[in-house]
């Protein structure tokens, strides 16, 4: 099969690639990193005194990140510490927790040993503010959990908030109870944080990782000295990038963030199963098995891991929906795990039907959005000699044929799993890595085709920026948007590969902050067609408030020929205000 993509097809620029490909550890891989790269799926657990509060304090109900309730409800350090006297999680069952992770197909587990609240969920000799000394529970749950996970072949690790500690006068984050000017952060590290980290590394057997959070208070050299000191206790233990100063062994992205391009090295995306990380009784917004399976496939297609959080309640029990839905994901992985575990990023970029992951001599096609007609999917840019294509779940061989630019694969009338049916393409010879190519496949087989702005060729002064914001406290969202679009020279050009002719409605998905509305823009198709529009306001932007988007239908274009076509978006004339912040272009076939 010859690669029939035009030689002029653009790739992500090196500058744009570098926005996401900064590696932890200065690019030097830890010798024990391979298990992490292959694991792909882990369980995060947020559990502490906040779990007992469950999102309600003195008749006030809080939404968002429950583990921040001490800060949000302005509970004093002394009053909060008193909660430990009533914390008695007798429902905790280490064997059950470990088995749920096993059933879900998770390969590692990370649990909060000490969150920002300062309360140690293990038997610490550094302080009495821990679950053994300060609570009626009186036992160390981490001992049992370390044993239970290890017995099932699950790597075990601890989350540790190394800088923020709202219980300690010299810890970071609490300036309401303790004078910021009097804080001695190095004393806090010396007397609590580092001694507790050493306890975790000494007393719980071999650890997969220490997951640090919110660095601060130390210079890069001091952080390096701390790491070197801790490494002497367990050289094989991995440290997360949130240790600070780029000194971790793998990279963690922001909460609920997935990079838009494949990333080199070891990295991880973290999501929580509902909206809060720590338990909130009234938070029932759990992600469905379909959503988790799609997240897992999308993140694996970029080369990373998904660590999904669950928040046990104050009695030590996992939310029933978490147990139920995670086990459903595990059933899917039992049949399709080969397409996730041990894979590398997909050699073919995202298509209207889904994403790809890769193995030696194999390309795994994750059909997340089955076509609505023809039961055929197009896979672009296949140069290798295809030997066989089959459904991973049931080994059913599928027919395919060479077509200009790639291959068409014939799906059965009914696919085994509408959430994600995985096809395996076995091939001989080299297959080029097209994951950074910007050409977008357009087909009428799908009700809507979304083309991210990040995939455009950026001209003039137009740039791409990651905008971070939250819908409610702690619910972080991340969007890569095109901005600095002021003049006709500031143009976004999308390379399209039209597979079917017909009429398509053009929809622009953007944010337009107050004051920038009313700018006139144009969409051109390269075939003489032009659509004009005026930008519409969507509201203001603040990182702690929602950034609102509008889907603005600007018109219909007619495509009379298949093949390559360019679509551009730009202002009609120069202005002092931006046109908008573009998130994506959407093409919808007109019935």
C-alpha cells in the first residue's frame, strides 16, 4: 500500500510539540520505568478526615473537591484536628479494595498517605496526628492494603503532600491559623515531611511510586538532595513529576488533562470517577464504563497511562457505582487488554471513528464511534503490507481493500461492543508514524466530524495556548485554543481529505470574551466558496470560573469532488480585538 497523503500535508511544528513534550527527570529514564509504561491503568484513592465530612459542614453543602473542605469551609486547624476523635472507618476491607482494582484491570494503586489536611492515614511515629494515635480506629490500614495489592500483583504506592500541610504552623497553605511571615518551610520539611516520607519507604515493603503533590518551599538543589536521600531507601521506587523542578521520573499532567499529541517518555493523566477526589455524599456524577473505556483508549493512543481516582467514604467503603462501573471496564479489558497494556502511541492519528494504539507488527483500531452507514471505516496512510485484520474480542477476520490514501475495512452488521470494538491490523514491513500529521478525514458516514484547532497550520501571529478553568471548585478543564487572531494574515488552515461528496454544514466552536464580539470573519474552502460571520459573545474568562463556548453555525459548503481540500478561518480585516479563541471546526453532513 502506497502512502497517498500529499507531500504538502503539515505536521505539528516543533515549537508546538515542545509545549507538551517536556520530560520529567531531564529526559533521563529511571531504570525501573518500564513496568509503569506498560501498566496503562491505575487506581488513585483519596481518603482522609475529609471523607467523614462528606461535603457538608455546619448545614452548608459544598461541591467540587471534597478534600479541600477544611480550606473552603474555613475550619480552624484545632477544630479540624478534633474530627479525628470520631473517625472510625470500620467498613474498610483491604482485600475488597485490592480485588476491585484487580477486577477493573488496574495494574497499580496510589493512596493518600497524607493530604493537605496534614492527617496521616498510617501509623506515623513523627506525629500523633494520624489514624492510629488520633482516631478510635487504632489500626494502620496501609499495612493491610500494601499486603492485599502485592498479593494480587498490583504495584502499590503513596500520595504525599510534601509542601501543603494545613495542620502544621510551618507547613504550606494555611495562613488563616498560622502567620505566613513566621513560617519556616525548611523546618517543616526537616521535622515532618522528609521523616514521614522515609517512614513510608521503610515500613510498607517495595513501593511502585511516591506520588508527590504541590511542590514548594525548596530550591531545585534542595529538592534534588531530598530525592537523593529518599532514593537510598528504595532505589527502584518511582517519583512523580509533582516533586517539582522537573526532577520526577514520569510526568503527571494537570487534573483531568490529556495532551493533544503523543508524548515521549513516561507520563500519566489523572481523572476522578465523579466530580470530587475526596468523598462527597451528594456527588453522584460518576463516569460511565463507556466514558472510562474511551478515556483509557484516548490516553493510550497518546502513549500514556490513566490513573482513575475513587473516593471511599468515612466508613472506609468504596462508592457502589465505582465498584460496579470499574468492574465493567475490567470485563472489557479481559477481552481487549492486548490493545492497551504494553502498547505505544498510535501510528495513525485520531479518525472520525476513533483512535489507534500500536504493538510490534500490529495496529489496534479502537472503534469508539461506529459509522452510521456503509459499515466501513477508512484508515489513512497505510504503507505496510497488511496480513490480516480481525476483531480482537472474537477473532473474526474482516475484509479490507486498498483505496486511494489508505484502506477501507468492512465491519460486520453488528459489532461486539458499541463502546469500543477493537480491530487488529497485522502487517509486515515498516509503517510510518503519522501521528503528528494534520490531515483530517471527512466522511458522511458520521453525524459530526470535529476538527481541533490544534491540528491547523498556524499563519501570521496566530498561536496555540492551553486555557485552564473550572466549572466548579476543583473541576479543572483544559482546552487548547487558537488565539491572537487579529488580522487576515492570522489564518488557520485545515488540511482535509474528503472521502464523500455532498453538502456539509460548517460550525465554529469557540469562546469569545466580552468586548471581542462582533468581529467579522470568513471561512474559505479553497474551491471558491466563502462563508462570512460575526463573532458572538460567550462571557468573560477567569481560571476559577467556566470558560463558555458557543457552536456557531456559519453556513453550508458543497463538496463536488473527493480528495484533498484546504479550509481556512481568518478575520475579514485587521482589528484591535481578537476574532475569538477557536477550539474546533465541526463539519456535519446535511441530510
